[in-house]
């Protein structure tokens, strides 16, 4: 890639200059308390922010959170994030209560060298996500006015053609932050010549969400292990009863075709944990995949499947994992995800966790993050990169 980096910007000198940083601070919040339940994405941007602060820049951070409808919505405020970011940086973060309005302008104007400001949620402004280029461009003009240079460190958003990701870099000198650079370097290893055997583990709920990446990966992987809710559409394609499990009926034929042309690369569960209801305290037990009762639903892969997947992973030299094996948020249905994740950590392989729910599972289950080669901050972005798609945010940095 012909992309300038944060180190290039620092070498030019940023002391006293305003640097606009697009971060991905889209952290999960507790619906009752509004507290941050996983600060992984905030921690991920600290190396870039810390370097800019140390170099004396006036750092203006912007991000989205959730999916507000282009207008202010208190439940999606970045206020709690500003507090946590300040704790992690060890200095107060000045919070603007709007995105490009009076509060933002005065907050940025009042910054001293080495101080950090955080603008309110970008998606409170309809221009951020607009399909209309003029509307998006007008918002980008307002954002760009807050910076003398631009740093994109929001890998989780680079697959979006949004104002702060795609249009602002065209208006300012621009570089890739440390997180974005690391993400692209890691994922390029997987799309180049990965050390073999190359084993991919895919989970999550829907085949339709992962179809493009399955199509892209099948020719290049040695084994493709499929769990999570999406496995039931594959099992149905084999003619099996899946009860009331998650099923995409319109994808059954597609799954049948994938199985037929996979050359035996696709490995499916042999047993699953079935329950009476989608509830943490539902009655449940483990059954073979050819014995799923018609009135029950599968919520996790079973121990025999974990053993089989673990055996395949133990042979791998390169591993990519995206998507949990079951409803890991409920302890009764977390064993499959935990077992597969632990098998990945034990393998003598370069392992990449593809962001999203997989990264959340690693932290929720208390697994040692350092035992994985890399944990991506962008689930959708990492999948689209592996599909070979052009990511608007990366393309904007290359220009």
C-alpha cells in the first residue's frame, strides 16, 4: 500500500497543530445503566492518541456510536466514552456536546498543545452517512475545519463510505494511524501466502452475512469449520431435521452447492446443545446432529464438535476466526465458543480473531488476549478485506 503513516506525520512535527483523528469508539453500553461493558476499542486507539499527545498536538477525536437516525439521541452519546478515554490517557478529555456546532467549535478552539477533545457522535448529523455526496461533503467540510491534518485509526469503519472516513481525507493531509496500519498488515498476510495448513473458523447467526467471505476463502483455505447459528442451514442442506433452530430457508440450496464443491474442506458440527427456549435458564441437553427434536432449537455446538474442531486447529499454521460457536452470552451455551477459542490459543499457529462478536467473546469469557496473534477491531471490515473488496476508508488514504 502507498499510504503515509502516523510516523511520517510525527516526523514532520505536530506540536501546536490540530490533528483530527477518526477513531472507532463504538463500544457496547449497558442498556440499563449506560455503562461501557467492553472498552477494547477505546484501548485500541491509545497508541495513536498517546503518540500525538506526547508530540504536542492538539488532538480532536471523532467517532460514531450505535445507529442513531441522523439526529441527537441521548442513549448514543459519547459522553461515557470521553470519561473512560480520559481515565486511560491519564488526563481529562474535553467533550463537545455537539459534532460541528458551537460546543465543538469552542472546545477545539480552547485546546492547548497536548490536550485531547472528543466530538459528540458523528451520526447525530445526517451528513455523516448520507448517500448524497453534496450533503456528505458539506459535513466533511465542517469536520475538516477542525484539523490541520487527518489520521484514520478507525479500522472498524473503513468499509463505510461515510463523511469522516471517505470525504475528510480528501480535504486534509492524511495518514493511517497505528491501529489501521497493523490491521492491514495482519490481514494482508491472510490474503497473500498464508503458512499452511490454513484453517478458518466461521460462526455467527446467518449464512447470508458470511456467504461472500465463504466464497472468497474456499479456494484458499485447507479447512473451513462452521458453527454458530449459521450451521443449521448447512445441516438442513444435508437433509437433517434442525427443529426450531435459526434457519435461512432461502440459503439451503446455496449451502448444498457450497458443500458439494468444497472438496470436503467444510467441517460441520456432529453434535449440538439443544434447548426448549432461547433463554439462559432453558432446559437443555446435547444431541447428535441427526437427532435434533422438532420442537427444540440449537444454541451451541457440542463437546464432540469442539474436540473435532480442536483436532483440525491443532494442525494449523494460520488461523482466522470470525463468529461465536453459540450464544456465548448465556453461560449454559458458552462452552462451544470457549472450547474452540482455547484450541486456537493452544495451536502453534499465527491466529487472527476477526473482530465483532468474536473479539467480544474473548473478553467476555476472560481469555488471555495476548495468546492470540491479533484481535481485529473490525468484524465487517475484516471480512470485506478478506473478500477482496475495496474498502473506501483505505482507498481514501491511498489517494
